[in-house]
C-alpha cells in the first residue's frame, strides 16, 4: 500500500487527472472516426474488426485483446507500466463504445463532406487526447509499449518500429474484413505533427510537465 501511495504522490493529481481526461478524449475521437466510416487508426480498426468477427462487444474485447500485449510489456518493458496503462487498457474500449452508441443515435452521416468533416474532428480530438495522455507520463498502454520496447532492445528508430506494429494491425484488419480507409492513412501519416503541436501549446502548459521530466509542479 505504501508503494502505491508513494506512486500517486510522485505523479501528482494534475498528471493523473490529465491522463484520465486524455483517455476519455481519445475514446471520443475514436468514436468520431468510427462514425465517419472512413477508417480508424490501425490498432482500433483491427480491434473493431476482430470484435465484429468474434461477436464480443468492443469494450470487453479490447480489454481481452490487450492481454497478449501486456504479457510482452510485463516481460520486457515493466518500467512503462503505470496507472495510465490500466486506464487505457480497461477503459478506452468502453469510452469509445459509449460515445459511438450515443453518436449513432443521431443517424449515420450520408454525404462525403459530412463524413470527411467528422473524420477530421476525430483526428483533432484524438491528437489532443494522445498528447495529454502521453505528456502525463503515468504509464504506457500495452500496445503502445510494443514499438518502444522494440526501439529499446533492437535499436531501430521508433518510427519504423511503430510503422511495423501498425502495419501488422492493418494487415489483420484487412484479412478479417475490417474497414481501412482515408482515416487510417491520415492516422498513420498526419497525427504525429498535430500531437507535437498540442504537446507544446496545450499539454505541457496545462500539466506543467514535459515527458521524461524528473521534477513536476502538481
């Protein structure tokens, strides 16, 4: 108990709340992506495809889906486990599904322009959530840790490690009849610069923290 208490004292309430809000925002963004029917990011697209294939609702499926990734993280990247790992693991799927269930009640977007607009909103929302979640520095999601572990152990640039894991997800999504589209391409190529801008102008100012800092004002 003392270790858990010390952990939460070390990260502080500001970073913990930032992590929670970041994951909620990511879930909303993923739901907008799904609502647009223009393709999700590779990880979400793969999860949605396998969820539909197995008949397991997306929320509990993502929790099960992450078990295999967590085993690898526990074995090779234990230092990346924290509160953010658990919230992303067990909460993100439900955040996404709950928001999507609400949005779909408003009807399905019909025109290309409306779907494109919804997808672009999804991009901006997800990037803000990822920025808050990562800048909080409170633990990495099991899937996100894979590319970092590969980078640490194989000394391959992170970009190529992430591209490899995302490509595997995209391939599985394609083979299982999932939806890949413009949103998937935009996620792979365009989200990095937007997240960086959010980091610099929003998250680091709000959380008073920079990823990797040792001293934090909470």
